[in-house]
């Protein structure tokens, strides 16, 4: 009976939403897809949708979109840089990115540069909707199935099914093998049902090996009817080429989305290389412009941007194109410029949660994390990748308290992006004492150059310069770092700012966000002793956890319960509390935070060198402290706590 | 390895809490009992403790307590009254109540007056820690086991194990049967291990049937050593009697808590009756006072209060007594008076949650409920009693969305406490139209007598007079009810009041509580049509659900998600959001809310009578509406919404 009632509602709901003028209406395009009470909070409908549904919704709403293609890097260093690029270009709001498949580069392996691992990183660590390319020729069914199973296990949900280039000049069809992309599409649908969204390639000029343009169109239709969800085209140089192709597709009954592949010309040589590979002909009007400036990279890139912008405008103006796919060649400037000129680059300051959400389907419900990994989100995702459940609403609800071991922290995406020489310049070629360490922390906070004239733009615990929000605390932070309170994480208190606030806002609009003041730092046992005396005065107001590398732990947290330090109240939703200070996970973080002293800093110096011994001393003897001021509507008292501590120390030494 | 670290912390935590002067300290007496991350939020340590632990903790903290004994009522009406008494006397803060076992009254049955059901009601519906008495003589092991299993199933956790009075004059020991309370204690421990806390009776003057006082003490020791956790004594008239008994117990090695049973003399006849049953002798000094005033009930009760207060003071002053057990005889005045005079009656305005928490162990984690049942908490508990899980933190997390059927709403504790004649006086002997219904609602809000001079102190949806909090909205509520917006539930918006606020506060101290403004009412379809037009202006700010008895449902709630309307932020804890507006459960509530028109109001009148037809018309044609103003920091806009609606209606009719 209950079920019947629920269904009745559903029916009535949809009825009323389709007749908005009658008064009742459902909000925006986010109508319910579940037929019973949803068991997870929906902060953002995007998080639950398949790529093809997102595409359909954007098409219906008339909201134009773009996507970005990358190829796997050759070296581990290049991989680290590419991932930073994913983060930066991800900020512009691509509907998805895709990663190409290079049969020669062991694309399905666990190497940090493989297509599989780069796509995995994009989905899980950068939170990007990702399509993994996959080619089928010269591979066994078992290999392909293995790759697909691995992709599924890693949280990849979209495959671009390609034939791939046969190895060698002569290509023979294999019986029972995969000879065409359509075979791969069929195989995916056979073996994985509807799990993957499948994309296939379209050739606006026809595939170079096809008998004819018409034959190639028929072949494309076959791929779509075998189960492909949408088409991305090969690059082209004139909008008419694409628009004609699209009409021809529609004429023979291809109705799925067809996305034009855009190649902003970025240099003479890359263009020639591409033309050779794709067997495309560059139109004379383009050759005429390019040839005379072929040695002027900047000029060619400017032209490329102009040409891409005007072609994209024509496509969008045609009314037939809803999204644009960019061949980035792993470069940032040209594509970003085109997107900005087109008005498609939408750097939305409003985050769905105050931390980057992983796009792994398993992590959909995740909406609480410990604050400790705030500056190391990839490390957090890595260390929780084996969790079966993710905390939903309450941290205390998680049944997966074991954090992954640190033994793998050398993994490339946990390493610093900066090379050793760079780090030595920032953190000191030679340390003369604990004070020179204080100096490094202080320079990182202030942004001022160190005594050798180098700016400190990262720290072992912070790969990026100071967050805008932390900037609010800059003056106080500088003062305390100078005196040996070595801060690695902090947030100000916030008493109900609009969720659209450009600095501290997150979540849907119309809401209010709140924070408790938080301060986390390393400091000497001398300061800790004084601090503990001072904290007695603040017993009911300030929660603290103080731990050293051996795990000695001093706290006043009740029952080892987590303390919510960031939360948001939104229209028509339950409370979201995305960040907590959790006493139990703090001990896992402690291991990582102390290890970073050694792995990232001490190891820059020779063994037994004085510099190395200074860092080792700090590692062995300092405490890691975190403080929460629970009284969020009042002025943050944590600075007073620190001031009182220094005052107590002064009195004692006098 | 993770586990080891956690254990290390635990060790260090306890070490530091036992050496507070070293700086580190654990908060209050709420030290952690769990050795790993707690999976449920602890708002109140009491909710997780066994009765014997609570007793120990209170003894350690030096915090004196009291408990109350009741017997099962004879009639269903008396049961309804007794339950109200539980609620009122529960407000004074008893550590537990106990319910006696009457073998002649089918005590283990499902009858609304059975010991079992009364104890069940006390635990589940009134949220009181409860001891169920159980006697064993003349019963089979199977019967006893059955009763115990049922008690466990109903959430009862404490048993007072008694022999009971043999039926008939001559009593013969049964081989293999239960002849003494000690047999019952052993049986409970054998069959239910440590599940129940067991209480046994002590006789300060020795059991009347015992060979000697010493023999009785040895027998008591046997009961304790068989597994009893504490002792409650038979009544006595002099503090020396109890204190000697206690010393004698301790002398022979009885170390468990011994709680004196206090009997405030409440009348001449009840005293005589009791003396006859218990075979106790009333001391001459008491007889001397009572005999001359035996026909003056008030005088005897005053004396009884005086005598009890002075005896209790002596007991407490002895330093040996930590709690007092009161034989209430199901009466309220004398015991309450004694407790108030002793300073033990502690009506704590601070609620752990904004609604009464059920004491059923299964419901421990429950900390979210839909707002709809705010005035009918017992009905909510009844309709969710079959749930396996209770929402913890997020309403959306509950996997038990099915609400119990309404077929049982005639159950005595869902019925109105007032008799039919009373209700007719309040709600009108004869209704002349919808306006006379508006008038009833208005009188309920204002507290003014109706046109026949009767105050309206309850409504079908509200068994009690207006809540203090609702009083804040009185003026506005009166205005709208007069015009046919028939309000049944509402709350003002609150933007961060201290959790200790006497009116809207709840939860641990040091926190802040928040609310979104809420308004729920019945109204005509004419008003609904205008309201929906007005609501368009408030689309982004106000969430609404509008439903009629047939289930036609109009809403703008996103994805049928629940909307948190009450929440609290506390030091060192996760966010608590105890009240939500949940679109799905609203449809279950709708059935109940509409049914109350008929079951409680229409059925007061003859079938086919005009009064009955008016109520039936409202039931059939009105809508149930709820409105939430999401913008809690601003002034509540719901009154403006209603004003705009009336204005629109005025314009239309002009």
C-alpha cells in the first residue's frame, strides 16, 4: 500500500510538472529519476547522470558545452604536468575529457603513463567525466575484455570504440577477430550490457580507407545501430563540411548526437604531422595564410585561434550543434583562448562541495571528508580507494575506517610537481637551524621571496600557493609561523555566508555556508607544554588533538567523535557537512604528515648533512596539533590561544 | 596496523584523562566506551548506558536520583490517564520507573492494561527507562521464558525478579519449578545471559515468611550472587530501619546498590490496605498522628509528605543512599511534592532532541524524524515500530520507508484523552458551516472560550494546548485561522539561538540551534488555487507540498528530497538535524491527518447530521498544505505568502 501511494505521487508530480501554468511545478530540470525515496543526497544532478543523459539534458536546455581530448604522456614528469593541466582545464567546465589509446604504449597497463591510468586519474583524482579510447584491431577478445573489465573496476564509464591503425602496411581481416570498430561496439554491448556509454568516430569527409563517402556513412550507421550512444567527428577545416555531414547522417536515420571535432591550429609542424596521419587535405585558403608565417609560432597560433573561433561560431549559429570537441594536443593556451572567446569557458566559482568531488561512480554518495587532506585531495582519494562505502551525511556512518598504507606514497600523483633543484631553492640549499625552517614556512605564507630571493610557492603539505580563503588569515599566520607554530592547514570561522560567496561559498545557490575556525600546525614540545596549560582556559570552547610521530595523543574530543567544521544549509535539502575533524583518521593523517618531512624535505639533502638532521630532528620531536574553535558565531579565539601560549612562554623564560 | 594505532590512542587517551593536571583531559564523565570509531552519534551518554551503569555513574558523580513505581490500570481510560501521568512525572527526571506484575490481570498479554503493554508504552512511547516486574511462582518455565522473550522484543531491558504470592492459603514447593525469586534470577541469567539488568526485592524488616531476619539476609545474598544487579527495598517507616538493613547487607558481602523504597502516606485506607498486604507494623508515633485525622484526606496527605521528606533527608544525609524509590500508588501529587521539597525534581528544559526520544534500544540511533508527527509522537513511534533501522543523521539514509497502517489507530494511546462530551463542548454540539470549524481552530489558538463559553484545549491533531514555541506565532495564527487557513503545525524560524534557550533550545550546552519557518494547514481548494499563484513569486525561497485526501499532490521539492527544518551545531560533534519535511512520509501523514477529521471529529455527530456532513465535506474537499521558508536568516515570509493569497482572493471577488 505504501508503494502504491508513492507511485501515485510520482505520477501526480510529473503531471503537475508538465503543466507548470497550473501552478504546481517541479524545480528546474532536476525532476526525480528514482521511483522511491532517494537513499543518497543529490547535491548535483550531474553526479548521478550518465554522460549520454548529461548530453541530452544540455541539448534540451539549450546550454552549449565543450569537451577536451588528451593523449597519454611519455614520461612520469609529463604525467604530473598533464594532471595539473586536467585540474586547470577542468575548471573551465568541460562536459567530459577523453584520453586516447596508444597500442604501442602498453595502454591498458598500470604504468603511470598508460591510457588506462591517465583516464583513471582524470576520473578519480580530478573528478572529470572521462571517455577512454580503445582500439580493437590486432587484439584478442580476451585482451579487450580484460581492458574493459579493468576500466569498469577503475570507475570508467565511457568508451570510445575505435578500430585503430593496423600494424604494418598490409592489413588482413581476422576471422572471429575484431576487424572494425563495430565489432568492438557489439562486443561491449554483449559483454557489458548497458554499463558503458559508447562513443564512435565519424568522418566528415569519409574515412580515407572507405570505398566512398556514402559507404562510410552506412558503416557509421551500423556502428550506431550496434549500440553507440554518440559520435565524435574527425577534425575538419570548414563548418560546411561538418554541417553537410550531419545532414547526410540524419538523412539515413542517424539520430544520436554528433559532436564536431575542432582542431585549433597551433603550429606549422603539428598541422603537417596531423594532415599526414589523417590523410586530410588542408584547404588552400588556410595554406595561403600559413605558409608565409610558418616560422612564427605565435602568429600561427593566433591565426589558429581566429580560424577555430569563427568556424565554431558558424557551427553553433547553425542551431545544429550543441557541443564542441577540442583536440588539445595536450596544450592549454589555444583551446582555452578559443573557449573563452566563444563564451563557453565557464569557470564556476561555486563548487558543489568545498572539496573536488571524485567522478568514480562508487564515490557518488561521498559528501564528508576529514579536513586533514584538504590540500592533498588526491592522496586522500588514493588512500581510500579500497573503501566499499563512502560516508554519506555523517562521517560516523562510514564502515570503512582503514586508510590505505603509505607504502605507495611515491606514486607519481602524490609527488611534488617541482623538481629537486626548484625545491632546494625554495626550502633552502642549507638549513642552519629550526629557525631557517620557520623562515621557509613564513615565506610560503607571506609570498615574499626568501633570503636568496626565491619565492616559496609550495610546501610538502601544500602543492599549491596559499588558498584564497587562507589569505584571509595571512597576517595572523605570518606572525605565528615566525615563532615556530608551523601551520599546514587552517580555515576561518564563517557564520552563514551565502552559498554563492566567491571565496567561501559552495553548493547550490540560495543556501548558507558555515565554518568553525580550524588551525593545524607542527610545533615543538616546549610550545605544546605551554599550549596545553593555556587550553585549560578554553576547555569548553576549543577541541584539540595533539600527537607526535610515535602516536602519543592528547585530546579533549568527547568519545572520539568527529567534529563538523564545514556545513551548509540549502533550500529543500538536508544539511550537508562536508568537512569534519575526525580523531580516528587524524592518526592516519599524522603518519602521512610526518612522513612528508622526510620524504619531501629531508631527502633533498645528503645523509648525515646538518640540513637533513635538522629536518629529522623536527620529524622526531615536534608535535602535530589541530585546534577547533566551536563557537563559530563569535570572533575566532584560536589566535588568542596562540598569543596566550607565547605570553606564557615569555613569562616563564623571564 | 590501523587498529594498533587506534588502540594506542585509546591507551594514551585514558592515560591522559587520568592525569588531568598534565594538561590533556577527556571531557566530563563521558569517556569513550567503544574501542573504535563510534558508528552512531552520541548526543547523550544516557541513551547508550544500561540502567546499572547509569546508577553507577550517578553514584560516582554524587548526583542523587529517584525512581517511581506504578501498577497497571484496570480500564483503558485509566491507561490513557496513566500514560499522561508518565509523561508529566517523566518530566521531573526519574532514573527509571517500574511497572508491577499482577498475575491475576493477565500481565503478559497484549491487553492495553497489561503490565507488559504498560511497560512497553513507558519505554517506547514515553521514552522512560523502565523495569518490568515479573513473578515466578505458579508459572511454568515456558511461560516465564515467553514473557521474557516478549519483553526483550518490546525493548524492555530491566526485570524485577519476584517470587510473587502463592495462590491459595497453602503453598507447596514445586520440584523443578520456580519456588523462589532466586530461581527466576538464575533462569534469566541462564536463558538471556547478560541481556537484562535484574533487580530483586529486599526486606528491611525481613520477609514476613522468612525464618528470621538473618535467614532472609542470607537469602537476599543468594539472589544477588545468582546475578541480580541491584536491590529495591520494601517500604519502611523509619530511616534507621533501612540504614541498619543496609549495614547488615554490607556486613555479609552484599555490595550492589540498595535502593530504599519510599511510601509517602497518602490516605488512611491505602495505608491500612498496604499494612495488611505487607504484614508491616506501623510505628506507634505514626499511628498516634494519623488516627485522629483519619477522615481528613488532605491532612493525612500533608502529614505523609512531611514524614516522607524528613525520612528521605535522613537517608540522603547518611551518605549511604544515592537514590530513592517511590511507591506512587499511581498518584502524582504527594510524590511530586516530596521530590520538589527534596530538590530532586529536576524539570530540565533542555531536551536532548527537539522531540521525545524513545527508550527502545533499537531506536538508539534515531535522530531524524519528519515534522508532521510533531504533535503526535506516540503515533509516529507506533507507525514506525516495525522499522529495522532508524534514520541516523540523514533521513534519506533510512531504508525503512514503509509506515505502519492506520488500521490500528483506535489503539488507546492514539486516542484523544478527552471523553466525547468534553470534545463536543470544545468543538461544537452543532456546526452550522465551515465558519464554525474556523472558529474552533481560532479558539484553540487564542485560548479564548468559544461562543458557548468552553475553552478549546485540544484538537484532533493536537492533544495538548499550544506549545510555548507556537505561542510565538499566536497573533499571526489567529488571523489566518479566522479566514480558513486551518493550521495544525508550525514553527518559527531561528537563526542560531543558544542550545540552552528555554523555549527553542535542545541538545548539549555550548551549541546553537536553527530552524526554518514551517506552516502546515488544511484549506479549501479556492484558497489553494490563489496560494499557488502567489507561490510562484516565492518559487526559489518557499518549498511547498499540497495534497488532498485522494493523494493529488503538488510540490516544488527537488527530487522528492527531504528538507531539514531543525538542526543544531554542537562543540566537538557532527551536525544534528532532528526534523525534516519529507515529501514521501508526508503522504503517510496525509492519510492520518485526514482520517483524524472523521475518526475524532465527524464521528462525534449522528450519521447524516448536518454537523457530520460539514466535517465530511472538509475531509473530502480541503487540501493539506505545508510550507517551508528556506531563508532562515531573514524574516519569515510565510505570513506574507498567506497575506498575498488573501489579497489575491479579495481582488478576484471584487
